[in-house]
């Protein structure tokens, strides 16, 4: 027995990949699930769909192999998304509030006016924003009938998606999380490695709701035999972006990866040093192994692949995401459109939850090709925003080599635009399913199947490197147009221009 089942519960779908003992993918399954938009800026998921899509995708993958060979389960998940459920029955008190949801902007603004943003940032490493779990959890307790009283009397449990899945898969026997997911709640002190009483007080969260925090590679419980035919230990857990960092073997300080899925998330390994950003990036936990914490600087972009989904689902301009490449190639070079995809506000380094998307530079001749190009270029521009901030915060980052993964990394056109705009090499690995790979590695490490990080790093292999091609003058001119477009969409004052 040496195979590992990696569960990758994402924002728009649940995936499962079985890796063999050499961490090569041998089977997979995937199920999309419903995106719920009850109001402008609100995003929810049905918890039963999160669970059912996870189980179905896992069983689909297991059906392709001899499932008796699976030694362990690794879980990686959409981060910050909040669920609350009854400790006795397992029934949730409502839908999951997704990381993209902006309904708690007023809560965050109130705390900011009360002068609490500095202490929140000092302890959690995060910026005061609706993106993170704490304000969402507070909203549930204050807006679901009877929830706060039930929470205070120990009847309700809180969890991010990893915690919810583990609780369900273990039949309610394990209420646990890992350090990376805990670090995204805004309730966890990333310096002490514990839930923080001051943060719990600020957001008025009962401690009894919270899960136990463990290392990323640890014993998280065993699955109930009713799900996968037999009981399998869960031995690896990490939030999706941290799992991708591990899957990309970014174990040394200065190594950098960026994942392009629904959003875009760039993580820079800063080693044992927690770097306080002066440029509105996040200080977060990259991973915790054997009780030792490794930190990262993170830049979070809310909309990357979601801009392509918008072209497909709302504007009906394309039939599939892959259509954008040919459209972008055919776009009129004489037109310069900028799409600022602030559908749910802007993330790093702006952190403006109130601004909304806009298109600049439209002419009578603008059409699907120009919009497709603008959507793909917005990913490159937003990534440059993050790189500029990281270089300012981390002077050691003189020369950048960016390792990329996620669905959009398959687009050669987008990756070339990225290299052009960053003026740096962009490396796409042989295995682009690095999020699932990271979860599998963590489970395999605990199971004795996988080697230590320094040995695992040697297995990383390059599929293609994209080198910058355009002139510095064109690069900077294009970027200046982007910065001007963003400045026109921002609502909050004093933001970077």
C-alpha cells in the first residue's frame, strides 16, 4: 500500500487525484457545484454540495484503481470560507460563506474606525478585510436566529472547509484544522501558533467553537468506512495556496510560486522570518512541519480565471476557457483595452472591497477578441502589482523566477504575457496539479512514503520556461495604463495608485 488520495476542494469544483508512491497521478475525478449569489457581493456554497461533490469525485478516482492500495488521504481546500454546524446533529446553520463574499465590509470598517486594525495585523499577519473568516463567522452568529446563544453554550462548531470535511469524513470524531488554514481566519496568532484571546474578543467568537490546530503533516483522524469502503487515515492538510507552494517545492527562502485558478495567489517563502509588509501584502504561514513554522508573504488577487468565466457565463462571448487564447491572438494591436476585474472588490495591494469592475479604452471597433485579451492581460498586470510589492518588502528578492500552476497556467498566451510584464522567467512544471500534489506529499510524508522536503525538491521538473520578449518601454507603458485604470475604479482614499 503506497498510494495517496488527494482531495482538492476548490471554489467552483471538488477534485480528487490518486498519486502513486512516486507521487505520479494515476486516477482522478471532478465534480462542479453550484455558485450561489443571494445579493450583490454575496457568495455562498451549499455545504451538502461541498460534501457530496468531494465524496463523488473521490470515489470516481478510487474506482479507477485498486483502492486497497491507498495508504492515506491528504486534503487541500479553498481557504477562509466559513461553515458553522450543530455539534450533535452535524446540520449546518446555513450555507457556507465563501472567501469571495463581501457582506461584512461594514463590520471591518467599524473595527477600523475603532482603531483595531493595527493589533489585528500584528497578531494575525492579515489586513482587516471581509476576505478572511473572522468577520464572516461573526456575521453568522449575529444574523442566524439563535446562533450566538447556541455557540456560547457549546452547541455549534466552526470550521473552514478542511475542518468541515474532516469532521464529516470521520463521522464527527475529529474537529481539527492545520496551521495554514488557521492562519487565514484572522483569529490565529501566527507568532505564538495558537488561537488568540484578543482576536476572539474583538470578533466576539466563543473559543469553544474552534477546532484543534495541528501541523500540516499529522494525524487528523480516519475516514468512516461508509465513504470509501474502508477506513483510511487523513494525514495531510493545507490550504490550497500553501499546498501549491509545497507541491511546487518552494522550500527555500526567496522561492516564489503563483497559482492561477478562480483567483491568483502568489506566495514568497521567507523562511523562519515573519516579514511585516509595508505594501499591503499578507504575512502568513507557508507550512508547519514537526512543530517548526515557515512563513510567507502572500499577495491575493480575487479574480483571475473568474474573469474568463465571466466572459463565458455572463457575456456568452466564448464557449470554453480555451477559446480566449485564439481570441487574444487575433485582437487588434491598435486597441488597448484594460479590464479591471473588481467584481468583488480588489485584493492586494489595494484592498478595496467597495470598488467594482470596469473596462477602459472601449471603441466602436472593440469586440470579443479585445475583451478576451484584456481579461488575460489583467492577470499579468495584477501579478506585477504583487511582484512590485514583494520586491519592496523583501529586498533579497532581486531576481525573480516565478513557478506557476493552476488552470490558467495551461494558457501559453497568458504565461507569455506574464513573463513579458514581470520581465522575469516564468516556469511551468510537468505536474501542474501542484495543489493536490502538495496535499498528497504531506500525507505521504506522515505515512513514511515520501522523502523529506530537500529530497522531494529534486523531483520537481520543468515543462516549459517562458522568457520575456517585449521591450522595457512597452512593458512600462502598458503597466502605466493599467495603474491609471485601477486608480479610476478605487473607492477608498489613500490607496496605492
